C-alpha cells in the first residue's frame, strides 16, 4: 500500500499538468457540460488534441491508438483534468462503452475500423439500448433484426439515446429471434447512423436542452459483418458494455465531485460562512467524496489485474449519483433567492443531477445488482 | 499509487481473523470473557512485532469484527505513543495494561494497570468505574495523583483511525449477519431477501461499509506515513465509519425482526460496540465541524 505516485506516475502527472497549462484556453475552464460540449467546434477539436498528445485511451492497447498505460495513469488523468477544470473528451459513449465492448468482442476488422477514430473524436457514438417498453428491463428489447443474406434488416424504436443527434455510429441491442427464451434471442449490432432509414428526433430534457433522442429504424440494412459477438449472444455483449459503463466511470465521476465540492466551498465562503448547519453539510460532502475517491483506488488493483471492473462499481455509481444530487442542491440553496435565477451553474447542475439516479442503471436497479451479485441474496425477479 | 494490501498484510489478516474466530465465536459465554492478553503479547500484537499502523489497523478492524473484549484499543492505539522504551517493552510483553484519559474519562479503568492522564502523566489506574452501553467497555473517573511525566505525545489521528477501523469490522459483521438471515428466513413462502425493502437496506449497508473501509485505510496509511493529511483523514474516518457501524447494526436488527431485539441474539452486542465507538472521543458532528474549519476557515459568527 502506497498512495504516493511512483516515479513514472509522478512524471506523467507533471507532464500532463504542464500540457494542460499550455493548451487549455482559460475561457474553456469550468464548463458546465451538457449541450455546451457540442455548441461549437471546440469540443471535437479539443478531443482531437487530447488524442494527438496521447491522452485519449490511456489504457487502450497501442495497436488501437491507445497508450497501453496502467489504470493508475487513467486515474491521474481524471484527477488532473478535474484540477484544471478541463472539458472532458466528447466521445463519452465511444470511450466508455463502445470501445471496450469492441475490444472485448469485436473482430480485427472492427477494431481496426473504429478504435482509433473513437479516440480521435472522428467518430461520435451513441448507445441504442433503451426502448419505450424496455428500460431497466433491457432483455425485453423488441427492435427487430431480421437476417437477409449478408445484412440484418432493422425495424423498431429506441429512446433516451444520448448524442444520437450528432452520432456517426450506434451500439444497438436488437431482437433477432422472437421465439428464443429470454436473454437468448438478442443480437448486438454496430449501426452506421448515416444509413438510410435511420431517423433521429431530439427530446427536450428537464434542463431545457436536447441531448438525448428517439431513434427510429425503418428497414435499415446493417451488414452482418457489423455484428459484435454471435447471433443470439447480444445479452452477454450488452453486459460487457454495462459493466464498463459503470466501472470506468468511477474515477471521472469522483474527479467531477472534487470540482463540485471545491465550488461548494467557494460558494459557501461568499454567501453563508457562519451557518453551522451548512458547514456541517459541506464537511459531510467532503468526507463522502474522499470515501468515493479511495474506494476507486481500492478497486483499481483488481481492475488492473483483470481488465474488467468489478460489480462493486455499482455501489460507487449509486453513491456518486446520490451525492451529486445533494451537493448541487446545496450549492443552489446557498445562493438564496439568486439560486432560482435561471442562468446559474448550480441551477443547471442541480437539474441535470436528477438524471444521475436514472441513467446508467437506476438506483433501484443498482441496489438489486449489489444485493444479488455482491451479497448473494436471492433474485427479486 | 497502490492501495492494496501486500501478501504479508493479507496473511496477517487471515491469522488475526482465525485466532479471534477460534477464541471468540458468536456462541461464546458473553458474560465471562477472557482477554487472552498473554497470547496477544506472544503474537506481537501489543507492540512486540513492530507492525506498521496499516497492519495495526487490520488488527483493530478484526477486533471489531470478532467483538474482542479486552483493552487492546486503549493500550495500543491511545497509550503507546506516550510511552518511553521501558514502558513500551512492558506493555508489549503483556505485563502492563494501559489506558488513557479522554475528556475526564478512562476506558477500562478497572482492568488496566496504568493510565496516561490528560496532561501526559502516567498514573496508577485508580478511581471509580462506571458501566457504559457496551458492557465490555466501562469508563472510569480517574483519582488523580501527581503522576510521572511521559516522554511521548498524544496521537489523535492514530486513536481516531483505530476506532474507525474497529467500527468497520463491527459494520461488516452486522452486514454479514443480516445477509445470512435474509438468505434463510422465509415469510409469505419466500426468502425475505427477495423483498427489496429488505435487500435494499442491506445493499445500502454494503455501500456504507465499503466507503467506511476506504476512509479507514486511507487514514491508516496517512498515520503510518506521517502524512500531513492524517488529522483530516482520521476525523473523516471516525465520523463516517462509526456512523456507518451504528446504521449497519440498526438495519441488521430490523432485518432480523423480533429475534434481533433479543438479548439472546448477539446483534445487540455489536450495536452497543458501535454506539460506544461513535460516542467516545469526538462525536461525528464535532468531527465534521473540525473538517469544516479546515475547509472554510474558522466560522465568523455575525
Ligand atoms: C440523462 C439520461 C441519459 C440516457 N442516455 C441513454 C443512452 O444514451 N442510451 C440508452 O439506451 N439509454 C439511455 N438512458 C435511458 C436509461 O438507461 C433508462 O431511463 C433507464 O434504464 C430506466 O429505464 P426507463 O426510463 O424505462 O424506466 P423504468 O425501467 O420504467 O423504471 C421506472 C422506475 O421503476 C424502477 N424500477 C424498474 N425496474 C425495477 C426493479 N426491478 N426493481 C425496482 N425498481 C425498478 C426504476 O428504478 C425507476 O425508478 C438515459 C437516461 C437518462 C435519464
């Protein structure tokens, strides 16, 4: 056990810090996230810069454009990005979900075709899992894929798909065999979002922005070579995606919390420094944030050995989402009447945080996962 | 950056768990417990084995998990930093048991030999002993003499982190008891663990325990390395872990139903240890106030 940076880690941290100082424009620090990411060309250009400097896909193999570094470098990357309040790489779904899934289940051609373009932000990806009648219950997906020669013909509807309006590719869970038993009839496809028959309709969110979308598929032809895993193995492949969605996220989320707590301290200093109740709540959030940080560190070792995040990642995501809701609510509360003005950072973050306990596995579903897969309790369904 | 135990530390953890499980099973005679002090001395746990504080934290965690009854916490975590070489040797050999005064109260006053008073003097352990919520942990009021000045110093982070680690062990055990029960007890024709009102409480306890453990190990490392963050880390760990332990026991009692409310079932003993740990020294709210002072500067009241 040693929480200090090794010589290599220290060198990497110093180099990254210097790089950020030199390359990140002052006015782009402290973004609120959301739509701003794609408001102009900066997001993609910045992501490409990160890639060219070797900071995108730090833990990915070198042959796919990554740096082949240990996971501790990824942790340092998030810490330093948070410290500089730098905008994240825009390829959230590609980096966190599509990429790891392609690495685990993809053919060589698929890896060659996509992985480095995900890192360079040439390809933006979206995730087509949820449907109007299949949310938490992903296995109930009904979007049909019918095999005709060397294509699948896809018909159906997805919903809540983040970034679909700007995406080039979609990881799609389809039903290929309606007669198969539950979990056995699903097939996982990579769909070119520019294919004929794909229609995207943005949905306005609680924040007023439209970052997630409905996607309609009408006789969309998807080459069989775009399948990930075998026909009928879609459930297994989707589980890989979800594990990575929750697992790798931990460090990024905690780093963002660190920024949030820092802002909270600033806001409190300006507005209500003497209020003992508020002071105690801020201290409690600081404690919880540290607890999450070191829980990530503890899971790092296992992650480094297996390359797969453990199910305890579900607990981290659960606690992070609930903390982010408390934290942003408190930030807004501290502003007094100004807090209900429509244009503030806290205002936006507080509304956005309501999605945190729904997206990437609702809190209830995560508690089920912890109860069943970590604690070994009998299944509730 | 490496936050995992070494193989030797894991080995130590297994040894401690094994020793305590063999000697302090849940079906022990709770009213007549032997602290096996001489055996602890021989194992090197009273300072003889020169363990780092990270390793000592493993001992504290396991002592909470097993609900070890003796004055291990006060001798090793509270008193040792005060002692000179000779006193340390006697303590390590198991010849002298020590305690330390904290806000006028001395844990185990009746069963230790010597006490470090709040001014850092050694005193013979004399005075009135009072029962507490935890029957294995009485507190006493010291009958003061002049005492002999001790060469060491108070190590608040060390004491707090030890209590946090012990609380993690208590919380872990309460969780395991609750999970075991939810897997076996049936009502309405099903195992009660299938009901989310039951399983989600246990899932919440799991998250609490993991977070508490992370804070306790962080604080332990800071104490061992004399890192400048030790005071804050230890305050955070004690506040969070002792509250987590209390909550873990409360949820576990609820999951057990009526049997959880009995004297016969061991759960109440874990609950009482958790309450003792939460209440002794600084309370969680006071610790959060300390952290707030560090983050925000001392409060200016208008
Ligand atoms: C901001 C945001 C971004 C998103 N981005 C994407 C995306 O990019 N791609 C994508 O595919 N999806 C995305 N989603 C969708 C998200 O995955 C689903 O909303 C989520 O899985 C819940 O499904 P649902 O909305 O159908 O709600 P439901 O599943 O109908 O759930 C409704 C309520 O019932 C509870 N519930 C359901 N089942 C159980 C159970 N077994 N036990 C206890 N409680 C239960 C839920 O917790 C919830 O409180 C996004 C959602 C949000 C909010």
